[in-house]
């Protein structure tokens, strides 16, 4: 059994310096498990404006958690930061930023200290380091505030399902880009897969459609993306959306499932996510995904943040979210055992746009887990070290 020790990585709450990592399903750790990508924020509990920036940095876990500043960003959100993440197998860190009113990607090499710019923002990074996948963060901010970025142009709100916008593939070498899946094509595909009642609802409601949460399979050959919809100015809930999967060249588009949340690839052929009342494992099959089984129903009673440990399809870490006191737990499906490894307090507010989710992220070697918590009163990073 692994014993876990808790360490607070960052300080600064009393001085108004808060630290957090971007998200839990991206490469927060570098390939050596030594460096953690993070950012520093100078305020709390209000939405970022176009003038607000964060300091992007790296934490060196082998040098007393030393903070290494590498750049700044004017393109970030509370839930996902500037999407600062590592390119696998390299000393390269990328994050999103804004040049005037255009969202871009900064590509920083930690070894040389050089930084270059790609013409689109990045959401997901190819596991083989060849490209990133990009979404329209201005449109996302307009239709789902708090998940895109402030200050950008090109939201295309006059178009319900844009033909020239969607999921873009962007080369990490030269920045060349290709539209691999347009919003319009995705909507037309969805209309061909749903029943006539749902079809009538879509046509009568005149929804606006957008993409969010694009993620690549472990081999980099396919991606999943969330297609969401709502009426302009109307309400929205988690059931107003579907998850699609597609080859990275835009071929073999499939409908994975509807009403999905927190979708992550388990391996190259299956994905897991929250759906209405629990977490489920689905096979990525054509034309639609196939439900395989429910995951740990006795432990996962809420829409938690779940990450399987690298190299394992049975052991995962999860949190107990949307509460003032949040537990971090490890679950082993081989014997259906759940074990709390840490507890974090002071998570106020527990819901809403300014909540602080733990977003647990295990390291590539499986020996470390990083989280962000309000435990000392402000957002700071914490590390759990595992030892046998």
C-alpha cells in the first residue's frame, strides 16, 4: 500500500499572491515528473478582464519547490487558467496568451530560455509532440463565460453553426493550421444521429453551437470534443451537449454519448465520463459509443474529477467536489477499495464561477499528485508524495 505525504508547494496568500495549475487532464507535470506548470494570480473572486494578466511559471520539485517565472498571459480563466502544459518528451512548456485581440500560443523552451509564438491558442497537445488542437476561445467566452478568455475577437455570434470555425490542428514546428472539424459539420452530423423529437427541438430552438473540451487519445490519432448548444440569452445545463470523437485528420466522426461531463480517454479505444447519475466507461465505436460499465458507483456519487494513474486501467485518484471540505481519495477497482489520502478545508465558495476545484493530476511516474486548494485561505498548490 502506498503512503502519501502532503506538502504545500506555494505560499503567498497573506501577500495576495495566489498560485494554481491550469487543469487536471493536461500535462501539468513534465515527462520527468520533476517540473510542475502553474501560474500566479494577484486577485480573487472576480472575473478576469482583458487587462488582467497572470505570471506563468514552473515549480522545480527537486529544488525545494523553487518558483521559476517563464512568462505572462492575458488569456486565462479561473477554471482552466492559460492551459499551461508540457509538450511530452521535451523541455517545452506552452500556454495561451493574447496579442492585441488575437489569442495565441507561447512556446517556451526551459533549457534555452527562448520563447516563440504560434498563431492560435492551444487546448490539447499531441502525445508525440507534433501538433496542438485549437478552439475558438472568443466564441467560448461569449457563449459560456468563464471558460474562454476576455479581450479576443472572432466570436462569430451572428452564425449559429460556423462553417469556417471549429477544431483546428496547429503544427508545433511551424504553426501551420488546418480546420479538421467545423462546427457546422458537427451539427449536421448530430442532426443525422438524433431522433425526430430532438431534431425538431434543435430546429425550433435556433440554438447557437460551440466546441469545448477537446482531448487527444494516448496515441494521438483521435480526439474527443464537446459540442454544446444553447439559445442566445437562454439558460443552459449539462444535458445540452454531446461528446464526439474523430480522427485528427477529420475523418471517421462518431457520436460518443450525450449529457457527458469530465470526459477523458482511458486508452486508445475507450473513454470515461460523468453521465447523469454516475461515471461510465464507453467504447469509442462507430457510429455511436457503447456503454461498457459503470465505474465505482459506491465511491463516485458526484461529478468528481477522476484521473487514472499512468499505466493503470484500475487505479485512480478522485476528489469529493463542490463542498467546503474536500477529500482526495485513491480507488482501486481490483478490490473495490477507496482510501482517503488528504483532506482540504476552507473551500468557500464551494460552487459557482469562483470555486476552487482540486483538479488532482498524477505525475507520469505515478509517485506524485498535484492539486490546487484554498486550504490556507487562498489558492495555492499542494503536492502529495507517494512511498511504498
